[in-house]
C-alpha cells in the first residue's frame, strides 16, 4: 500500500503534466486528437512531449 504522501505527490505530478500539455496545445492552437489504437496514442504523447522539450 502506498503512503498518503506518495499518493499526493503522484497526483500533483499528474496535474502538472496535464496542465503542461493543455498549455502546449493552446499555444500551438492544436485541436484535440482522439486515437483508437494504442500505438498511435503513445506516438501522439511522445511527439507532444518532444515538442515541449
């Protein structure tokens, strides 16, 4: 079982990541893209992450 501090830290990190992706897509005027295949979803996330870096 995870400690409460670990759960809280994990949630804060998730919120930060989601906020960063939202800001990235707004800055680039990118509309939401919905993928049905796992490999395309992973590729989409990877490309956004690389763009952020």
